[in-house]
């Protein structure tokens, strides 16, 4: 099935003329399964940077980069402090530290208090990414059981970025996407199949 057959007309209109350099994808409960359905659709020629953040217990090492490097066509690695963000790479937030994006488009790790009971927190990553990239970013919020990500999505929209939320009716945990919809009226609310069709189009022309 072609992307045009899956995506609503509104989605195609929102993409027209947009230059997306960074895609941030956040989720919690059920997020791994959702990403398994999303990241493999990105071709090896994809030109934007992708940063994924899922809630990981602070006392457990994240193995997400290892899991997805076997499934994705793009290079996959865990984000490192002071590392420059490269195009065509999928990054994962590690455990125990907040992950931020600085205005010079490098990563920053910090041990500040948890946000919405989470560290790394989706809000921290999305808000800092919005300040660094403005309209050149897209944020995708997936399934999750708390409200982390709602503030981040609001900041992305305020800064001119594109906001996409998984349809709560099909999410494994509806609280996270539902709160984002209530708080900031994202540009698109799509089922996972729609996000899968949209994701490869979120890149620099």
C-alpha cells in the first residue's frame, strides 16, 4: 500500500515545503513494540536524524540500541554526552540520565531530578530539541501510561515543529497520547499504520 493511500490529505499538506532535520520519538508502556513496527521502515538513504526515548528503569542498562541495530537499515547507537547529532543516524536515550539537545545541536546528559517520574524524560528531550531545531523538527508521541511528553509536544508546536500523536484508541496505554491531545492539539493523530507511512517522509528535501 502506498503512503498516499494510508496518509490523510491533511498529512500530505502539512509536509509540503517542510524541511525536517530531526525526528524525536517518545513512548513508554508498549513503546518497544510500537518502535519495532516503525523504525525498520526507514531506508538506508534517510537523511534526517532520529532520536528515540523510552522510559527505562534507572537501575537497568538500556539495551535498546543493541535491539534495534539488528532491525534498522540506518546506523543505531546510544546518545553520548557532547556528541554532535549526525544525519541519517538513529539515537536512543540511555538509562539514568536526562537527554537534552543543545542549541549547537549536540547531546547533553544530566542527572537533574526526574520529570513525570521519569529520567530520561520525554519532556526534557522534546523541549530542548524544539528550542534547538524549531520548525525543522518533528515530534512523535506513542503509547504510554503517564503524562510525560505532553509539555514537550506543546513546546514543539509553539516553536513551529510538526507534532504527531498515536491514536489513543489503538495504543497499548492511552494516557500519554491522550494527554498530549488534550493539552496541545497536535497536528496529526494517526494510527500506528499512518505513522509508519509518514515516518519515511519526515526528512530534509
